[in-house]
C-alpha cells in the first residue's frame, strides 16, 4: 500500500507491543491512513469538487447557514445518532453538491466510512454502457457499490428525463438502499411539493404534469421523478430546502 515503507512497522502495517509478559500486535497508524486513502480514491469524488469541504463552504444567507449547520451535525454525529439521509433541494449554484461532498469527505477522512459519489446522469450512463457488446463490465459490477456503500451521494436527481427504464432503475436503487438501511444523500434543482393525493392540503394544480417548455421552478420534484418515488424519499431523508443566488455568477461578477 504505497511506495514508501513506514519506519515504525517496516511496511507491514503491524506493530509489536508488550504488556507485562504478553506480546500483542496492533495496527500501525500508517495502515489506517492507507485504508482511508483507498476509501477516498474509491469514493469517485469529481476533481472539481475535491477542494470542497464543510470548512470552506461560504453560506450567503440564512437558509444556507442552516443547511451548513445540518450538514456539520450529520457528519459529526454519524453513525450513532443518524437514522436517515439528507436531501438538499434548491436552485443551481447555491452549494448543494459542495455540502454533500463536504459531508462524505469528513466521513472518509475522520471516520473511515466507505462512501460513494455519483452524478445521477453519470450513473445512468455507466449502466447503459454495460449493455454494449464491447463492454467488459457488467451492470451488476456498476450497481454493486451503489447499492452497498455505507453512504451514497446521488447528485442532480431529476436531471435526467424519466423514461420507464430510468424510473425503474432509480426505484430499484432507492428501494435496495432503503431496505438495507443504507444512508443516502441526494441533491436536486427541482423544488418539492407534496403528493396531490391529499386534496384538503394540496391545491387542484398539484400533481399536474408541467409542459416540456416549463422551467425547474414550475416543475416539482414529484413531477420529475414521480410522486411514488418522492414518497419513498420522504421516508429515507430529511428534506432541506435552500435558496439564494447562483454563487458561480456572483463570483464571476466579482462579488
């Protein structure tokens, strides 16, 4: 695990210690670091976001400050007091992905928790690529870490047009992780609203499909992924709505 040998353990990863007349072996600190490095590499954090962590996130309004507080609390309390995942919902450029990456980076580095990051579109593309005759990787090989990693970030949910295949695949992933009590963190640019089933609490227009030309603000998460899937996500996650201006545009303008 690495080209340089540790001077303490001579590269074995084990230390010999003595207590009274007994000799014991214990893991060297170099081994623990190497394991965390391997977990970090396997997490698939995109290069652009590898600089992101919870300490360098800049909340520009109260909703973003609250979201940062939730993210920090989640990371520090995990796993003892964490029973559900998180779902960051808000417009582009407010830092939803930054917060999600910051959480799993903390879990990877501070607690050695196996994590995985996937943009929803990239995951679908990776699965579709396995169907090619030229592919040397199976669908199951792609899905195995997605289904089994202790913590998964699924970024940009709803960004892909929801064909029957896409919806079935998403439901499969979500159900498998739900059934195994795996923690999942989601992000989406589509605002949330309740299912149109409860007519006493929801207006007549809720649940109506938005036309193809309507914007993210007019289409809801339920419109994009289906209200059955949204209902399952409500069981799996704490929904966190954030708002604000696009940080990228503000930065470009010199603010």
